[in-house]
C-alpha cells in the first residue's frame, strides 16, 4: 500500500461550488465568502466571523485590532507551529514562550500564570491536534491577574484583563463543555489549509465572543479594512452604480479570502459533520490497538471535550530520538507516511536567534523526542487503517526489542 500523510477530502460538492464561482464572473471576495462567514459563525455559535487567507492572517489582524505592538508582551506555547508565535513578532511585541506540562502537550499553567506581567496583553493557547485547552484554568488565571492589566485601546479596556486569543487552527468543530470552540476564547483563529480537517485550500477564519460596549459590526468592519489595504469599500461594494469612489483610511494589509476558495469551504460545510464522525471512528480503532501496547495517545473524546480529531499524535515511552527516526523510516518502507508534531520552537533557528534555548523547555523536548503522528483523514479506508495498525505495532515491537 501507499498511504500519504494527509491528502484533502474533496468531493463533487466542492467542485460544484468552485465551478459556480468561476462561471459567475465573481471570483474574489464576494457573496460566497460572505455566506461562508455566516456558516462558520453559526457552527461556532457566535454572531460574526471573518474569513481571511490563513489562520496566520487572522491572528495577526486580531493582534492589530487589539492594538498590540512594541512594548507589549504576548505569551504562547513552546510546543507549537511557528504561526502561533511569528504573528507576535510581526506586530513588534515581545514573544514569551512557555514550556509544556510534564507528560502533556498543554502549556504549564503555573508557569503561564507566573509569566504574566504589567506588559502582557494577550495569551495564545494552542488547541493542538484538535483537543481544546483547559480554558477554565486559563480564564481563572487571567481573572486572577487582572489588576496587572494596562489597557491601551477601547477593546482592551472593554475586556479589562489579558485577552485570550486561541490558536484553534486544528480545532474547527471541536467542543469544550458542550460549547463550540470559537465561542470560548475571546478571539479564536482557525486554519482551513489544505491539510486541515476542513479546507479551502488556503484560508482561515476568526470568531469572537460578544464584548460589552463594543459593536460586533465595528469589529467586523475593522477586519475588512485591515485585510484589504485599509480601503473603505470592498470590490463588491464598488460595483454598485456610481459607487466607484473610495478612501484609504490606513496603510494596511492584503489577506482577504476569495470566492473561489470560499466555494470549497461551502462544499465542505455540507459534509463536515460526517467527516468529523469518520475521524472519530478511526481514532477509536487506533486507540483500541495502541493503548494496550503502552503507546501514549491524546484523549480526544471525554466528558469535558470533543476533539475535532485533527491529528493522531502518539508517544512511545523510553525510546531514543534515533529509535523514533528509525520507526518513521521503517513505516515509510511499508508505504506509510508519518510525521512529527512538533519540533519545539526553541529548536528552530529563527527562535534561537531571538534568544530562546531548548534547555529551558525540558518538558517540550521530552514530548518531541519520542513523538510520531500517524495518518488520520477521512479518505482512509478500513483496510488502510488496519494496515497502519498492523505495521505500527510490528515496527514498534522490532525497534524496542
């Protein structure tokens, strides 16, 4: 067999929507993007959503909306992809990285609490693999520390404490205490990249909770301005009779979503409930096979949360880095692509250059050195799942023994 790591699941539903967009003569931001925003907001249980060209753009535009910049500090996990952290650098704020808990992929919440200072404006928790963070703990921490908070714009003043901006790139469709991810953090940023559960090829969305004293429409309009050169009218509005004239109200950015890719999202949305159910079936088969071997896996489905089942992350205790790499090679020899999520940020050149050292993040390194991610996607057949299970069990036993 030849089993890739994470190909997209595209059906005739998506092809039909994209074809319709192409034939309509309207291929940039327009009616399909606006419809997808409505459907994203509905799924997340919020009033508004904005679709942009990536989770990264959503996160950066949110930091800019919040007025975060030089002199401010933003905290996130050391165990994540660069997009969680690079946006902090983009806006000129100081990046603060937190080690994971021992034997966990979640941030060490005690260290998080201790890291909050008078300069802290935002915390970026990461819903890794689609499993929601402990938001009760996070909100308890920011409430406890609210006396340190120094707001510098109207939204910061209205919230009145450190803002929780979730990197929910993996977690579209997940729930925490029966509430959809997207309605839990103050702001939540999703990825619709090609390898994600829900894809628009490239894309993302931001949602937010209602904020007392702040009009959701004002927030929505600010995102439109930030993501479209600060232009006071989008292309659709300019097509109205006699409505050519516009203003540039700020020298801002260009990261809007197009109707062509929004069409993919509209097709995906019709199928998404079933896609999440299929991921759950595969995860449950994996769990039943690997837990008895002593392989450590994430708890995707509990009384507290329901994961989106984005990644099947495994850890094999007591193996070395070399043995982990040997397992990856042996799986590839059987035609099975695997991956590693993630190499901690302090191991990367960009973050080393910022002064971070992996020695200060021992728990994150320990998670990394024996982690292997298995294929998990909706196009996997039962036969392929069984093949992955059989080979992974065999390879682990050979390498360990």
